[in-house]
């Protein structure tokens, strides 16, 4: 029995060795994913950056692995290499790429006494970063790093490895390589770095946000001194020298190398992700997939630089004013909002998601120690509206900085040509540098409020209802449900569809939903481009569904185009580095409604702008001609919307806070007409006032031949659709009620869930 057990154990051991060898062989040969060649490992700068162009062929950005300036070994101070080896890999000169002692220590102690990666392994990881691997992929990713590390050790000297590492490693403030970091933080070349300066930069490698000396000088100073202690421990410094360097203050001569994110940073981020998907399914002549960071692709987009500039300016102009009003509210000004149960819970989640928390947790700090650090004041840089750069250096506790940054109102603004689908401007937030989350794209879903109503009205009109038909504003009972649904507006009595839409009367929308059917409305919305989930509840007629701004504009394209639904697009073509066209991107269109239905909706939505909830738009911003649109406001003013169109352009704005409990207390300030509509207005005002713009103020929509606004219900006996339309609104102008409830909350409204990113 004992002999069989020994034989079994030896069999397992041998099979394990063979399997491990087979895996290593497969990795080396590229059978388990692309493996870079030795030429790529030695010279990553040989990769050619891909370029992104606007619609006028102007260059607006590049995509590359690293943006850096290289230094030779002799151009780097010995203080830097000594600090790096002492801190990251003190057996660097002894191992051959993998340090068995460090790996064993990391496994046995679960990383509490440091990781097991050598400088060479870190170099392999830095040169060819992988997207976040799954739990099951992680072992193979680590094995790939080992294989690359061994290849580097076999083909390069130790000096070449450490030089390549220092030329590629990321430092703080989006700087890569020791030369850029040295120039940025100390305004000197790396061969001039002193011991304490070298220790600051090497210390930053542990966490280039947390230990950034500009953002967090106190923590960076502590980290610097730890690096100096390590240099003493491994005999690069004497005890007296170490003590002397640690006594020096942290002094920077900061000079930011890149002053601006450039044009359309959110848009460039979206293009990057889309082209990366394209690369995975398109191969070069050698059979390898294209790489956006190395293959020098030329990416041509639809973005209009002039319109993008004005879109960014419009968001800035409105949000700066709005933030002042928002911050003046008592609960926001005092910070008492964060003491409530839900905000306090969300605040804790934000803290745990921060780089600072994760780094401290990884380094073995207890929850009590982390909490103390988060309540200790430190120097940092935060967003502000008070200056042109939108940033300020200040001192506050990390927990207060989270409250401060989360309390900024956000915005999304998208402009497109509804005829072609070309996106002309894309603004995903108030500052890409501080707030990376994009509030335009498909992943960002918010309750859309009354901006959903034109789709419901359109379905009704397309199924025989006339804009001049009267609709009920009484509470509604839906089949199979005992409750009456009352969302306000019954005081208006029976009223025409066009008036109900202009006034955004909620019960009128519930009535129309009851007539058309909930399932029919969901299916119609999906045909229009809404891919987000719409639950089968009556509240979808009032905009309880969470839908992205991108989808909403897609759905609205059918109104100004005469019924043609056009998918938004931002790619025109992709070329290789030699100018050969790899793919052209054509418009994707389909007819959803006929031109008469579309034009009836245009006239009704003009009523929203001329006489309804958006009636301030033209006068305030000096706009003329035909404009159709719809405002939207969700419960408690958590979301403010305005989507509108001219005969040439379609644009939509969303305004709100990422944490939905942060909102305006006042409907007058938080509704769509007050918070979101001005972004739209400022944009078109700027576009129309610029003689360089090809878009003109005062244009009219083209009426289809034989068009009759009232249709069979009124025909020509009403004196024509226009006279009826104007006559009604001379008698009754709407207030800016929008879709706020009048007779109780919306029954079965979907809950406002916290959006936590």
C-alpha cells in the first residue's frame, strides 16, 4: 500500500512537471495568446502610434503604449538605480528574472511582506500591459510575465534591463519614464537627481496617485523616507547619511509637461475602446490582429472641432453657474447630507473604491489605520470652477475630498447630424482630468423623465391618433391591476394631444400608454434604438426607465428626418500606416414612421419650445426658426434633460449628480428647462454667432406634400393645422410644470438606485 502511494505521488509529480513544461512551451510559442518578439521587448518605442482625426482631417489625438523620452544608463543618476534596487528588488544582480525566495515569501505570507515580482518581471508587465484578467486567467498571465522576464534576462544586460524599466515605468500625473518624471517634478534631467529626489520618484512607483508629491505631499514624504531607510538597509547609504536626507523637507520644482487634455477627451476615449474591439476581429497580412497602440492606424472620425469646442464651452458656462446655486443649498454647504443613512453608506463605498484605500489595504494597514489616514488632512489637488485650469491645490482630509468631489454636478451633451448619424460633438462630463466617467455613452443610464413621451405620442399618432384629438387626464386603471395610476394633471380635464405634450401632463401619457399597450410601446422604443431594459410597468410612460443619452438621441433621429431612424456613428474610416483603407463605416438607417407622422411630431414638439415647458429657449438665447424638443425631469430633480433639434442638428443634454441623493431641493432650479436646456441654448447661440459655422439660425422644416396636421379628426374644416395650433396656444400658455407630480407620487415608479462607479 505504501509503495503504491509513493508511485502515485511520483506519477503526479512527473505529470505536473510535464504539464508545467508544456504550458511554458505553449506560452513561448504564442499558443496561449500573443507573445511579443525580442525586438519588441528590447525596443517598444518602435511601435507606431495610431492617430485620430476630426472631420476636417485635423489631428486631435494619438493612441500609444507609452509617451516618454528615453535616457541611457549613464544619463540616470546612480541615486535612482540604487533606490530602485533597494526598494523593489535587492537581489536584482543575483537572480535570472525570477526570484524564487520572493515568490515563496509572497505566497506564504499572502503578499503582506511585499510582492514576488522582480524588476525584470515588472518591466515585462509594463511593456505589454494586459486588460484586467479574470481569476482563472491570472495564473497564465503571471506565467507569461515569467517567460518574458527570462527572455529579457537572457538577451539583455542588467544595465539594459534597469534602464529600460526606468524608461517605461509610469509615474504620477500621467508621466512615463524617469526623464519625464524628473523634468516634471524637479525640472532637471535625471542625471542631476539627488538622493532625496530619487527617493521621491522611486517611492511613487508603489502607487503613483497615492504617493504623488504634488497631490499628497505628506504621504509622499513618508514614502520617500521609507525608500531612504531601504537604501541604508542595503548599504547604499550610511546611517548618518540616511538621517540627514530624511531630515530635509520635500521640495518640488514642478513643471507640468502636458498643459491640457486636448479636444474631445471623452470622445477620444470612446473611439479608443471601439477601435480596440475592431482590432480584435481584423487581422494583418501575417494573421495577427491589429493593435491600436503599435500599428500606426489612421482613424478618421465625424467630430467637428468647432462644434466640439462650443459644446465644451456651453457645458462649462452652464455648469459653473449651476454649481454655485447647487452648492449654496444648506445640506450641501454644511455637509450634513453625508450624515444621513444612505449617503453615509455610499460614502463608505466610494472610500473603499479609492486608490488610497486599495493601496493601504494591499500594504497591510488595518481598517482603523486606514480610517485615521482618511481623516487626516493632507495636501492635494482638486477640481474647481474658480479658475481657467479647473484645479486648485488645497489641504483637506481624504474623506472630505470625496464629499467635495462627489458634490459637483455632472453633465452629458451630445450633438449629431440626424440625417447621416454623424456625431459632431461629445462631452461626457465637466472635466476629463478629474472625472473620467462618461455621461453620454451606452453604459451610463439614467431615468429619462418626460423625454420619453414623444416616443409614446409618436406611437399613438402612427396608430391613428391625431394631435388635435382630445385625451383624458384622469387617473388610469391598467388591465390586470387593481390600483388607479395617478401621476398628476387631472385638473386640466380633457385636452388635445399637442397641448398635453407641450404641458408635459403625466396622466395624459398614462392614458395614451393604456390605449397603445405597454408591450407595444416597449417594442416600438426598441425599434427606435432603445436597447436598455424597459420593465412592463405603467411608469415607463413617464420616463422611469434608465436609458443613456446616446440611445435617446438615436430614437429622436426619426423626427427631423421624416421618419428615418439613423444610428449614431463616429467612425468614418480606418487606414493602415501606409494609407490603405481597412474599413469604411456607412450610415445605418431604417424607416420607422412615415413622413406625415414624423412632421406631426415635429409640429407638436415645436409647441414644447414655442409655448410649452421650453418656451424660454428662443428668447433667452436669440434663436429663431423651427426648433422641436422636449424637457425632462425625474422625481426629486435627480435628472434634468433637454433634447431638441433644428432642421440641421439634433442635440441632447443631461444634468445631474452621480449620487442621486445629491439634487436640487427646488423644482424651479432642478427641472430640465432650468438645468439642462441652457447647455443646449448656449451651444446653438455660439454656433450661430460664429461666421465660420456652416449651420444657420432661422431655418424651417420642410412640410410633406399634402400634409394635414389634424388629419381625419379635423381635416380642412379647422382652417388648417397651423391656425388651429396657434389659436389654442393664444388662449392657454403653459407653466414650467414639466413632469413633476401634482396629485401624489408616481405609483410603482422604478426606485432611484445609487449609481456607483
